[in-house]
């Protein structure tokens, strides 16, 4: 297979690469290199993750006891709102596309950069601006409507900074739109010679589908935010029932974006899993076309199910039945992926490096989260568990057990490519274990709590629910440890980690054909692709086993 | 870094100028899709509320100044023609003609905004601005039959009117700014027959804002208008 010549006489991290090509602050803050922008995003997204996690910690501390004793009810409303706003808009939506996608999309398709590098930088600045605004909101009283800011509470009755928080989300939304636009144009127009659509890595297909959702859905939340702001500031009553308006219109407009938003979160992570499963079972993916097209199917179908968030809001029963059916239907392409990943494992040569542990975790936890989504799609069950902890558990299983585990698996897998260093494998495995155990201990009890009737967003609860809540909080502390450890060892590895060569995992994919870290323009010469994706069967026998990172 | 001579506008991550042009065009079309989704939310609100409160919407629509609306519509259509002519001038390398058409486009855009300003003032004078000053006593003239309407529902119509035309006007202002910048750059000779992509793509933006108005005008101004 064609490959780029990589000089072997220099330690890769000493050669000129994107990290040491300019050391000044200006060379970082005014960079147009997609890899540097990915690192900028990595730092800011991680900061917001821990900020959102801080609010989660406050929630779990309050819920240790049945009484509302740690904070007042209004404060609790602000705490869970900030947790949701920060995690949704400033972590989950950007994380995989802006960090891994920005870094890898040009590399995986053999391009020198994204189509619009300056717009890419603008995306990051928009993200940071939104982040500064939401931080300011947090420091000056917060918002108490829940991240879903339903009218009329948000448009009329709350006294908190809705317009400013809305502006923060609006600006962050444009960051998202420009990233999606950049990816679509790049994937269409800048693939290396010979790289046809059916030879693309599935991570690219996943980001492409995600980008379609980003550009079609995000503008709708943008206009919804504008209408809420306009109603608050200028008394233009759009959702006001006294004027013949309908608060349900708010919910329709809000969920028209916010449901596809969850597919923005999960699809790139699913793309990561396809990359991990193939590398660590040394096999071609089973059902490439099915996985690729299922991403597109999820993107399309994702726009047709939004009212499953409104089954008890007052929509007609017939509408509810249609949305329920469509919601069941969207489980099919997701299940197709899980089955195909499992089939890829079959008769594969499986090894258990940390990225693969996260991939296994993803498959199990996402399946649980997805199946409980089907329970919620069932109208009769939903009436019983809506607005309870059952829903909270469901979406944390898919968001944390799904998105976050895929992200962590990807970060460990591509860390050597991004930094030229290996992370310490033993500590990484320990962290993966802590994350898995901590996660399940935190959120499985919440399924039970929800089923027996504990409502969400309440700061106190009947005493008989305490035992399960204590388990949940205990799990959260273990989970926190599992997240803090990678922070420490990743940073440690930058200085003391084993130096990685171009392809420490012997993985397929164009990104592994250039040095670790890559040079600024990615490839010394543009690759010409003549092979299918995941061509692990063409790798020489002596390289067939994925080396376990030491 | 040594490399062969090329158009100074070619950015180095592209293989050639054609790839850059194709990328820029696709990017602009995708942005236009996002704008359509953005306005789409308000059109959705309009659809829902017009179905629910037709009489009030018709009554409100009949109170809008149809002459100002119609003049504005023709101003915008002419401005789209000048945009097309600007692109053709750029393609032909006629710098002064290009600058001329860009400037005329900006002037037409500003004309639109001025007329809009007069319209808004008229709304203010007739107490049709939603909020504490709102007062609507007109009826829906249904072919001579005067049907009274709920003034609250009429206020909803005017809320949507201001939200939709206001958002459109904001996009017009951005468009005028964009074309002013283009006019300055064109005067300085940035655009040649080999490279005039920004003129084309900005033209696409202007056409989009025009088309949005083409939808707004009948939906807002022409509900149940009869000769």
C-alpha cells in the first residue's frame, strides 16, 4: 500500500511538528492550524466539563439527605440549570467534533487543513465568548429555569438572566454551525486522490452526519432563543396565551433542535467506536455500508421524533402515537451499529488496551441507555416515568455512558498521534475501571428511583428514597476520581510519557501514516489512496497483533 | 516557501484555485441553508397562529401600508438585478462598473431600510406596536363585511410582523455592510476575472435576503386583500 516516507533517524517529537512550530502565545491564539485549534478546544472544553461536574457534585451532595438542607430550593434550581446548560452546550455538543473531529478530519482524508481554517478559529472564539458569557451568568446569580427554559416561566415569570444565558447559547450555537459547515465542505471537496466515499473511515461518515444535523438544527434553537429574548425585552408576546399565543409552540421549536442535538452528541462518539473496534480486533468492520448509512439515517430520523419530549404536555394522542412509532423506528439504525460492531469482534484478534475498554463500556452502556429510551417511547410507560429520575438515568446512560466513554476511548487512542507521547497504560486501565464502576453505581439506582416515583429537579425527597440516593452519590465520587486521574496522567505524559512513533497501535487510517505529532501541513506529500478502510487483513502477519501500550 | 506562481488569493491548504472556489461556493450554500432554517422557526410560528386566528391576522394585515411594502418589494428585486450585473462586471473585469453596481445595491438596500423606518413610524403612530401602547380597534374587512376581531390576537400578528421584518431588516443591514466592504475592495482592484468568488457568494447572500422578503410580503401584507 502506498505510504508516506517517515524519517526514522529522528525522535518524532524533536522534528518540526505542529506543536513546536511556533511557541508564542500569538502563534497559538491566531493559529489557523486545525490541530492547534483542536488543542485549544481540548483545554476549554475540559475546563467547562469540570465546571459542569462541579455543579453535578453540588446536586449529588444535596441529594445525600432527603431534606433540602445544603441549599435553598431556588439555589438548587440554579445549580441543576447550570449543570445542564454547561454540560449540554459547552461540553457534550462540541466535545467530539471540536476536539477529535477538528484534529482528525483533515488527517483522515489526506488534506492539509479544513476547508475554512479562519472560520475554524472563529468557531473557537465564538465558543469561548459563549463560555465567558455563561460564566458571567453563573457568577451573577445564574438561571433557574432548567436548561430547557420553557415559557412562560422563562419568558415572563423568572427574574434570572435568561437573555444573557440565551445569548451565550446562541453564540455557542454559531460555533457549532461553523464547525459543521467546515466539515461538510472539507469532506466533500478535499478528500485525497482515490479516497472515494466508500473508502472513508466511519469516523468521517459519523462527523459528516453530525454536521448535517448541526447546520439544519442549530439555527432553530437560535431563533427560539431570539423569540424568548424578544418576548422578555420588548414584550412581543409570541408564546403568550393571553395574546392567543401558545406556550407549546415554544416546546415544539425548542425540541425540534434539542432532540437532534442529542444525535449531534452521540454520532461522532459512535464514529470513534468504529475506529476502536476495528483496530483492537484487527479486522475490517462488519457491514461498512450499513454503519455509514445508519449514521445518515439517524441524522434524518432524528428530526422527526422531537415531540417524544412532549407526550404529557398537551399534544394530541394521535400525534403522540406517531412520534412514539417514529422514536421506536430510530432505535433501528442505532441497533444496526451495535450488531455490526459485535459482528466485527467475532473471530477477531481482540486485545484490551484502554481505548478498547472504553469501547466495550460504550457498547454495553449505550445499549442500556438506548433500550431505556424505548421504554420512554412507549406512551403508557412514559406517562408514569416522565419527569422522574428514570429519564435522568436514561439520558446519562447515553450521554455519559455513551458520548463520554467514546470520547475518552478516542482521546486515549489518538493521544500518541496528538502529542507524540504514550499515556501510562496501567493508570489508564484503572481509570477506565473507576469510570465504569462509578458510572453504574451513580446512575443505575436512578432508574429504580425514577420508577418508584422520585421526581427530577426536586431538592428534597421522601426519606424512603435515601438509600438509593446515597448509592448514587457514592458512585459519583468514584466517577469523579475516574475523571480526575486522566487529567493528571495525560498532563504527566506530556513530559514523562514514552515517546510514540507514527503508528503505535499499528492501526489502519491515513492519520497513522504521518508522524506523531504530525507536521503543520499534515503530510509530506499528499497520499494517494488505493485501499478500502480498515484493511487489517492486508497488514503483514508480524504486525497483526495490536501492541498493548506499556 | 518556494512554489509556483499562482493567484495571490489562493490559500495554501487547497490544491488549486478551482478546489478553493468549489469549497467557497458549497460553504456559502450551506450557510444559506442555515439562514433558511433560522427564519423557518418564525415562519412556523406564523403558520400556526394564522391558522388559529385568521380573522385577527387578516385585520392586522389590512392595516399594513401596502404601498410601502410594494415599493420595498420592487426596490429589492431591482437590487437583486444590480447584484447580478455586479457579478457579470466582475467576471468581465470591468472594475468601475463592478464598483458602480455594488454601490447602487447598497443604496437600494438603504432605500429599503429608510422606507421600512417610515413604516415602523406609522405603526407607532397608529398604536400598533405590541406592548403597553398597543391599541387595535379595526375590523377584518371580509369583502365588505366588517368582522370584529380580538385585539389580543391582532397584537400577536403585530408581534410576528415586527419580529420577522425586524430580523429581515437586520440581515439587510448586514448585507449593506458586506456590500460596502466589497465595493471598497473592488475599487482597490481585489477582484479579477480569475478571482471574484467573494462577489458571487455575497451575491448569493443578498438574493437569499431578497427571497425571504418575497415570502414575507404576501404573507404579512396581502392577507385577504381585495381590489
